[in-house]
C-alpha cells in the first residue's frame, strides 16, 4: 500500500482575542478556573467581516504555497458553522483561492469529527489515484451564549491540510477504530446561532467514545499504548485532553503514567489550542500543528490521534511523522500570527459578539476590521459577498506591531458574520 498523508498544514485564526482573565473579571469568576480548570488562556474572536469562508480561504491559500493547483482533485470543507443549507461553503473558498474548475468542492458535517471523516475519504481517494491531491479545510466559529458555562470554551479558526502521496509531514497508518451512537450532548438546531450543550454529559460521552474507538483501533492494528510517542486529542478545552489521556492510560497502560509522562505525551499538542479556544472541526488538527511545531524531535515517531464529534462519533487513528518534516512547516508564520493579535477589551468583545447579519433577508454591509487576505463585505440580494483584501506577499512584508494596531472605533448598525 502506498504511503499517504499530510503534505502541508496551515492554521488561520482571526486577529482578535479575548484574554480569559478579562472574561473572568467581567463574569466575577476566578481566572484560575479558566486558566487551570479548563486549560484555556485566550479565545479567538472573529470580527463581523470574517466567517468560515474567509478563515478557510486564508488557511488554504497558505497551505497551497508551492503546490501546483492543477494537482488538486478535491477541496473538502468540514464545518458545523454552516452559512447556507444548500450551497457548500467550499465553493466560495474554491473561487477566492483560485482553484481550477476541474477541482471538486463540497462540505462535510458531523460536529467536530467531520474533518477526520473527510481525511479518511481523502486517503482512499489518493490511494486510488496517487497523482491527485486533496485539500481538507476545517473551519468553525465556536459560539456559546454570553454568561453560559460554555462561553470560556469559545474560539474561532481554520486548519487546512493537503493530503497526498507525498506526505512530507505525517504518513497515516491504514488502521483506525470508530464508535458511533445517537446521543444529545451538543447540537445546534437550524433556528439557533448558538450551540445547545450539556457540557458535563458531553465529557462522559467523549470518554466513552475514546475507549470504544481505542479498543477497535487496537484490535485492527495490534498496537499498544506505549507504541505511540505522543498523543493528540480533540480539545473543546485543553484540560479535556488530560482527562482523555488519563482515562486511556488507566486501563491500557499496565504500569500507569506519571505526571511527567502525561505532560510529555500531550503538552506540546495543547499550546496553540490554549491560545485560540475551540476550533471545533479544526481542533485536533490545530493540536497536531502545535505538536509538529514544538521543540519535540518527532522524526519517525508515531502519534496517536483521537477525533470526537458530539452527537456522536469518535475515531482513533495514528500516523508517523516523516524524517525532515520541520523543513515543510509554517512555524514562523503561525507564531507571528498568534503574537500579532489584538487583545480585546471586554466591551469590544461583546459588541463583536452581538453584531449579527440581518435575519430578515435585508441587505447589509459589514464594517472593515483587521482581517486576513479575505473579508465578508456583506449581503446583497440574499447573496453573501466576499472580497480579497491582500496577498500572501503583502502579509510577508507586513511589519505591523501589536502596539500599532487599532480596533476600529466606529461601528455600523448592521454588521455580522452569520
Ligand atoms: N481554580 C482552579 N480550577 C477550578 C476553579 C478555580 N478557582 N474553579 C473550578 N475549577 C475547575 C473545576 O474543578 C473543574 O475541573 P475538573 O473537571 O477537573 O473537576 C473545571 O475547573 C471546570 O469547572 P466546572 O465547574 O466543571 O465548570 P463549568 O460547570 O462552568 O463547565 C464545561 C465546564 C467544560 C462543562 C463547560 O465549559 C462547557 O460545557 N463547555 C463546552 C464543552 C463542549 O464544547 N463540549 C462539546 C464538544 S466535546
């Protein structure tokens, strides 16, 4: 069987974030609950002129740097923040990025797990035709009600992966284990723009899905706990990875694991997620990016990965990091993006949160905020209008410091993201 896996990976997150200390002060909560109890420091906040399309387009454009667009057979977009019941958000991304008309484009859904379902399909597609490549982009705005327990676990961003028979970063193992069950731990009815979540129940279902899919993975692969050097987990909040890893170790690592082993095995994968909050479909792949871009020496090392999507489906799978992988990462660009973000005062966060597109079908224009290369300009005649506002070359030349960046003061009355 041919080696297939990840040739390139790129993360995009909006230019604004809320420090969870700021949120804790506004909610009268001890900040340690968020920083240590949940393991989150900052949450990315999408301005009104960014949505899953603009975030995806940014991630895809960078992931495809140096790759011939004519080799891309399919663009898959995984999301649970859909903007249309019929037209795939992938079509807008296809157009913004400039992919050829021969490239297919469609959208995938199963909560946070559809990205992994997409990757498994992409692997099969590439196995059948190793000259073709697939781009899988996972993009979401995780949004909970103001003042609800879910609020500190919000976030926003997209991760794009190029899947090919030239896996410069990670080659996937052919085996996986999965678990599917009809449960109501987290869902979003069509008439709501915030998720319904039974958080505590969701944690229990996550752990059950983890052990069940792990058992199937072990049966299929014959591998054991210690056959994996590092682990990456889907992280609605980073403490969830600790809960998951301890749960897995309890019955699958005969001699148990120490605190240091726990830290070694999962910490490097948590760093970026702590700084952006939940990316839903992108969460696991942000964790993988964080791991690959850490100081860990990973050449030829096997990584275990657990993908969870509420509702629910869990998939356990693994991959081997390729020799020389560091040469193909976008580490500097990612670090620069995370460092150059704007720290929002609480009032601006709430303004951005409340700025929603009109729900009655009327036209609207969005205010200009700091964005990536693309923005949502508004709605006209029931159609979403996107525009390109820069190029990768502009971004490379950009020397804007955090101090120089300003949040637009003026706010339009009708502006939003959905
Ligand atoms: N200092 C340090 N830790 C503190 C603390 C403090 N002052 N106060 C509380 N904590 C700890 C708690 O002990 C708990 O840790 P534990 O789970 O190890 O016991 C943690 O912080 C969270 O506190 P808790 O009271 O359980 O939080 P909550 O009731 O406000 O809700 C979630 C937490 C995770 C359930 C909630 O944020 C949520 O529902 N998020 C959405 C989750 C999601 O998206 N699920 C679906 C996809 S998987």
